[in-house]
C-alpha cells in the first residue's frame, strides 16, 4: 500500500476506465412520480386539472438563479432576467422536442433548442424595452421534450438593491412587487 492508499482513500478512488454512474436529477421523478401521475390522469374526471410541482427562484441579482433552472431544465437560458420567465416542462413521448414562447397574446414557435435564449431576449426587449428596467409581464417557455419531468419553474428578476446606469430609481420596489405578485 503506498502513502495514498489508506483504507479511507482507497474507497474513494474511481478507476480511470469507468465513468461515475450519476443519474440526472429528474431520473427518480421519471421512475417513481411519473407512473403515479400517469395512473392518476387515467382516473381523474375531465376538466379537473392536476396540480403539478412548481419551483420559483428568488434571490439577489447575479446569484445563479437562472443557472440553477438551466441545469434542472437541461436547456440554455439567458443570464439577465428582467421579466418573469415561466418554464413549463412537459414530458413528450416523441423524440423530436417542441419549444414555444408565449407572451403578450403571441405564440412564437422555436425550431432549434439553441434559439431559445435569443427568443427569450427578443421577447424581453419587446416587453421591457432596451434599457435595464423590468416588467412583471411574464414570458412562458413551453418545453415538450422526451424524459423531462412535468414541472413548472419560474425565474424572477434578481433583487437589485441600488439602481445602476439607466435603471429606474425605484427598481428595488418594482422587483419586490414582481416577486410578491408571483
């Protein structure tokens, strides 16, 4: 046994020819929760919606909220959230995913997954303008993709304590109002 092969370190070593066996975060959802939801859907009366999990992220500006949701959703998102972004993940049995953006009574179909951040940015500018202001008018991104959990996530603008550049002087009040509205 060499110096680094103490019993404690020996247990932690991973062979270089093996990849660690990590499952995606939603794997247990697909294995355990989805079968119950599917069975429940078969037995519920039409017109009664089934409440699905919703995750809302709230925090300071640039604290990693969008990055957390991006890793949960498995899609790229813009880093500057100036309007509420509602992400509706829906399991889709087809292997060809479908993406759409809904805002201000419009629906925009997104062909390629790589176009999602730019489509969100364009909708944000249309809603909140080119400056650094915010709006509480939401954008909804619908992601229908094989293997994703049926989950809704909401990315809210980060809390800005002091206005910068051309932000309104009451930016903190606007953001806290948007947070409490959602």
